[in-house]
C-alpha cells in the first residue's frame, strides 16, 4: 500500500494535473519532499523560505490537522491519506 496525497485544484498545475499522488510512508515532511523531487514548483508553493509550511496551507492526515499532531514530523502510514487545503480569506 501507499500514502495518498490529495491535491487541491489550485495546485494541480504543479503536479501534472493529478488529483492525488501516491507516496511511500514516512513523515509529512518526507512525503512532501518526495513529491517536490518530481515536481519542484509544488515544493515552492508549500514551503516558505525557512522550510516551514506556508501559513495559508492546512494539511490533514486522515482528517486531523497536523498542527494538532506532530506538525511536519507527523508519521503517515500505509493506507492513510494526506489532504491539502488552502485557506480562503477575503471580505
């Protein structure tokens, strides 16, 4: 099995228009870097200059926000799903 990373519409252009990407298990950081190794523009959209996930991006592992878990060090196992959400703001 693998980890499924669900890609939001706004980021699909950076990953060859894929709805999801399958990766090997690991930490959230390792999985995002694995995607970035094949899709460098994706990495630029996810991480800031200091290597942190940008503040307007939420990552859920099986429905739980990684900010409430171990952050980018959260372990993701076979069969789990990571979902990326972009915060929407406006007035």
